[in-house]
């Protein structure tokens, strides 16, 4: 099993780019779409979280923007529902903030369906990546994965971990990302730890959050991807839905934004404007424990819950949000709890063990969106290649025939 070859990803992005250029359509403004800091200087700085959020997705969130397939993204009292209703759907959300080391927890129920992939991951402008992925035809495991600077030269980064059926109920998944180690948890138990001396690189640049569902088993994908996803997708079985009840995220750094000072991609080259990298680890851990337990945090220098100003959040290490949809309740001095519901990870459970080898086969939402556009020529989603950072806006309109011809030609060339 393997991830899609680089030529497949590049091909999808190229065809999408030709269509966008010909129509003059605009695309989502993403740093990864326009500027990879390893390839050029002067890239825009990344907006820092520099605080903590807890989002229940009972309505559209101020912290996340629609990334693709907006008509299949639903909010309710039960949380977020992302539905693949037909071929080439890939509903997804992307955070409006970046983290420079931190901890993230998600209460998630994966989708059913052969070849259907539910994804939750972090990604940086220079293509570092930290993944959690679930297989719709597989009721007994979750895959962890990581990438460093978009390198897909080897296929042994992925880890497969047995668990109770992730499609049958909500489970608690946690990623604790520090300068020293990266640790994945399921229901409060460590399943994998990667140390920063990995021979295949280590994710260490500012990251945003992504979540979404896509069809790895679509016939336009490579055979390796289809096999990795568990087999070919039968769209007669649609719709397929994944669910998210809650996301908690805390940033270990302070400042208003994160800026690359050179093209090394090393965390020591990242400037936290008006702040400090790793400047709020202790506070962040306390915030995390309180939020996963259902608490609400306040600014220590204000009597009311903040949330009206993103600038305030960025410049104060104690500004946090429970949710844009909730009324303010709680105390101004939260006490860290041992653990929250669904086996949440407390700060006392942080540990470092050796990394376990697995079979690398990560295929992110961006890869699927590019290949879907290549095959259909009429997808309305907006996506970014996860390996080359090139812009991809899908506004094909009357150029369907043109794109299809270009696509067919390029596929032929790619196979030579």
C-alpha cells in the first residue's frame, strides 16, 4: 500500500490551475496555495492562535472556514456533520489560526463506506503534516502519520493502531506536539510517539487544522491509493458522513503571528511576533485540562468572556474561547482537572517512547480534491495540493471539454 505518486498530485493541480487561469476565477486565499516559505522569502505571516479554543460546532464557527463542498457541511446541537453525498464531494473545514506547537483534541465518529476516508490533521505552509485518518470499510483501527516538508520519498511513516470501532461511536483523539516529541492518543491512551530525532524529519513549523471526508476509493485515484483506502467506493451506498462533537486546541506559543525568518524550515527560525515560541506551555496545559473537562476560561484581567477581538486573543496568553455559540459561564481562575470525558488526555499523561514503524500511505483532502477536479472537470470545491503547494481553484464552467482534453492528455503523458 502506498500514497498517491507525486505525479498524480501534480497532474491534478496542473489541470485545475489551467482551468482557473482560463476562467479568471478566484480561489481561497491560503498561504500554502501561494507561498511556500522554503521556496521563497517574504511569504505572509501566519495568524497565531496564541491561546485556546473549545468549539462544539452547534453553529458555524468563527475559528474555522469552509474549505470545500459547503452544501454538505451541517451544524446542529449534536455538532458538525460532514457528508459525502455524491462523487467528488469532499466537505472540509480549515482553521483561521495557526499553532506553533500545541495540543489538539477531537471527539469524532468516522464515516462508514468502503474506500471512504475521514481525516483530521495539522498542516503547515512548508508542508509539515500530522495526520489521523480512518477507513470507512475498517471497523478496528486508526492510522497515524506525519510528513516533513512534503517529502513522500519513503512509505514507512504510517502507523496502524487497533481500537474499538471508530465508526460506531465517538472516540477521543489527541495530538500533543512539542519541540521534543509528537504523541498521539486514543481515548486517553498513548498509541504512538515520534521523537524529534526521526531520520525522516520532524514536523516543526506553524500549523493550521483541517478536517474532512473524501473518497480514497474513487476510480480516478491510483491503484495504490484505492488499495490503501480499503477498496473501490460504491457511490450507490452514499451518503457517507463523519461527525465531530468537539474540538479543543491550545497553542504553546504567544504572539500575534508566526513568521519564517529563513528557508530552513527549522522551528528555531520561526519568529513569534510580539511573543515567544513555547512561551505559554504551562498555561496552555492548564487551559487544555479545563476545556476538555467542559470548563470555560476567562481572561485573568477581564470580568467577561472574551471573543470579540482576534487581536486580543493573539496578544494575551490568557484569552480563550469556549465557543462562539455559548453564553459565558465559569470562573476566572480555572483549575486543571485530571481528565475529561471520553478519556481526555491530562498533562500528567505526556510521555515519550520510541516511534513504531508502519506503512506510510497518507492521502490528504487536498490530494483528493485535485484528482477529483482532474477527473470530473466540474467540481466546485477549492483545494491545495498537499505536496507541491500550488494553487488550485475549481471554476471550470464552460471549459469542461477543454479541461477534460487536457486532463486526458496529461494522464497519458504521466503514464509514459
